């Protein structure tokens, strides 16, 4: 247990700009596959205005006649939905919660609160850190990471905040407290990078009632070891899209387990599995889906939770739960496809590999824990030291999004704005 006097800096101060989670406001613009979204859109645009109103599920923020601009980076129509007759905007893959991925229709007219400031900085350099709800009884990692745009969903408690690593596209203007990189470089004898800081957060951050705290180490050896661990963690969270380094065993693309541990379909999965057909046999290390079998599946992968809910059970429910009759959500994806199988096997692999790193995270946490009466463990950089270095407090302006002056966006009915 950590001492009460622990004064490790908050992630809130190390990465000061944060954004609340997305609030979509209706379920039908999100699905496990893109084809289902196109089919839902076709039904919606084929309906008359009265039926279209019912299908939309209007809210205080969005209705058939709402006037809103485009989402940054997406050339969608800006006319009112009541007059929409065009094809479905090309769906995009987003990070859904801590470990899932879903497809979204990127149309601002369908999303109550889309957080355009996040879309403006979404590119191949960006990594998003998403603080999770504080649930001390389950002991989950306090932060998840995504290369895709995250929706920030948490199935339990108050959703955390989304912190982009960069405030500008192209990996420019790191979202870090001014002077932090210089202070870390001086302490550890090497040029610390924004990616190093994010990796350290992944390895060393721990949950506290006031938010994620990030103890900083005393010396360069501990820093390098923690960064190496964090690089692998973020690589797994982003499914190989970030921190890829083949020389370090981190290939680009979906992470895979070694041959003897890799999950396979041992008995054919049913063509139309139902919501209650997912079971786990810990003795056989086997996932059962009706008469189908997937193994090996480690107990740690099955037990892993996000927001207090088992990840694999939530993944399954999202793909098999029926929608309300008469709604667009009732139009479901194909019951089961080869893509569904691949996604399930990859998710199991990621959860297994993350669980294998839990012991290293715990060992690092023990080495960083302060002795009784100390502010920070083993002489590391605490909040007071960062204040002395001029890193804290963070200027108020750094907690707000940067202006993206070279970015034009179409507003309602074709108007343009410079942001």
C-alpha cells in the first residue's frame, strides 16, 4: 500500500490538455462492421420525414433539422438530415472503451458531442491516453491507449478524460507540461521524447481517487527499464500501430502469441451464436461458443476487466445483443464471419500478452513506492521537485486546445471557418 505522503505528480499536470469522452447520443451510427452501418444509413435515407424522425432518435443536441459543420477531416454533407439523400459517409474505425474497436459513421449530424478538437489532431503520429474510471477494488490499469480516435467509454463510474500526446497534427507541440522534457533529460542523462513520457505513464501510472498519478524515478536505469516496458504496453494497446520496433520484438500489425500459446478455433463456431452462448472452461483453458471451441485462452485473458466488466464478455455482448424491434439497431451485423473470428483471436492475444506484463508493472510499482514519510520513492522527482524546476504549475493556456491555423472546415450549409 502506498504511503499517504506519496506526492507523485498527476497525469493531469504532466499532460495538461484533456477532452471529455464522446457522447454519440444514439446507438445506430456505431456497429462492429462497416457494411451494417451502410445498410442502416440506406434505410434511414429511404424513409419519409415522419419515419426518419423516429429512426434518428432525436435528442436535445441533434434532430432532423440541426445545423452543424463537418467533422474535421471528413467531407460529409452539411445540409439538414431531413433533406439528406446521399450515400453513407465512409465509416471509420474507432477505439471503443479500453480494448474494443467499432465502426462509426463520421457525420457530425448524428453525433451529439463529437469533440472536433480530437478529430483535428488525429493522424499517424498521434497516441491517445484515456484515463479509466477509478475502481480501487478491481485494480485495473488507470490508463488505456489508442492510435484510433477513442470514444472514451467506461462501463462503470465516471468516464475519464482523453489526453492526446500531441496538440497539433504531424506530431507537433507535445501535450506536456512546459519544461518537463528538459527536466527529465537533465535527471536521466538522455534526450527524453514525448513518446518516452507516454511509455513511462503506461508502465508506472497508478490509480488514485484524484486521478492517475505518475511517480518519476530516481535514476536513468529505472527510467530506461520503465520506458521499455511502457513501449510494449502501448504497442499492445494500439495493436501494433504505434511503438513498432521489429528489433525489439514489436512488429507492426496485430500482436501474436508464440505458436504454443496462440489461440485457434478447435471446433467450428456456430453461424448464428446467441447472446448467452459464451462460456469459459478454466481447466481446459477453452472458450466455448455453443458447440464451437477456441483454445488456449489463459485465465488471465478471460478475467481481464475494464470498468469492472470482463472484456471478452462485453466484446461478445456488443456483437450478439439484439436491437430494439423497429429501430435501426435491430439491423444487426451478419451473425458470424471470418472477420469476427480474426477479431476475437486478436483480442484474446492482446489480453494475454498484457496480462503477461502485469508482474513487471507490479515490480516497477514496488521499486517506485515511497518509504514511510517520504514524498517520492527512492529520491525520484516528486511534485515539489517539478515546482522547483519551474515545470509546475502548468500555465492555464496549456489546458486548452491549440489553434490549428492551417485547417479549414465546412460549417452548416457549406460555410467555411478557419480554426
